[in-house]
C-alpha cells in the first residue's frame, strides 16, 4: 500500500454544491496541478448535508508546503475556487491509515466514524477493537467492501477515524445488525464516543471529461 496522508474536509456545503456537485471541478482541477496530490474523493454527506472530501497527499508536510506556496497566495486562490462548494471553511484534519483505504473509498457507500476514547480507555484498547472490525470487514468482501482505520495527525479529542465500505445502505444495515459485527460495534461503543457520517463518495475524475492518469 502507499504511505499517503489523507486530508479530510467536512464542512457545510453551499446550495450550489447540493444541487450540482460539479461546482468543485475548478477547485480540484486547480489543486491537482501541484506536486504531492494524489486521489481526491468527495460527496454530500447524508446526516448534515455537509461536503465530505478525502484528498491524498504524499505526506502531511506536502500539504503544509502547498499551503505556504508563494506566501500563501496559491492556497488563497484555491480557497476562492472552493467557496463555490463550501459555505464555511473549517480547518481540515489529517489521517494516516494503517491499511489501504482505497477499496473503501471506491465503494458505493461509506460509513465514516470518528472515535474518541472514553475516560480510562487507552488508544491501545481502542486499536484492538478497531483492528477486529477492519479485519472482519476485509474478510467478508461478498457483503462489504473493506475497512481501514488510522490516527488523526492533529491533537484533537478524536483519536481515530474508522471507515468501512459497502455495496449499498441495505447491505450496511443488514451486516451491522448481525453478529459478529454488531458485537464488535457494541464493544467499541462501550469504550469510545462515536460520531458517524455516511456518504456515497465519488472519485474526482468521475466528474471530469477526460479522467486523469494518477486517479
């Protein structure tokens, strides 16, 4: 697998993006010109109607360097483009996944979970449960499309992001309500506060006329 760092944007969407997701084309076309950018996925998330975007960078440092190009003027121009899709810009988060997230991100449906340990629970305790969930999701590919988890780079209450991929919402609900995944999720909820979001992420090249060789 690659060793990319994933920028995660989760921000209120404009009405323009809600009505036509191609309004991000100019922003992502501009972003893709720069060294260090790889895959881009985005969608209108189900719960809050926020825009959810995953952008793969060579490293966290690559993204930082991009934001400082030409004394920040390049990033400022990108922000102007992205305003067509994002109503209120919030600081992005970054995640380094411990296994390849691309099968999940390329699935029809994703469940994205931010995981905050409860008092007295260690990150090691959570990692054991998360590893079990991901291992299971990657072992039942007839009904799931895999799973991955990783640490947030930022110092925030949430310590992990867990993502799982599914062929449909029906498949997600059916498997989630059945053992052993239901038992694993119950164990995770006993150890952590969970914030879940659901989306149908699409690769950015699906919105482009010619695609791109590195997507």
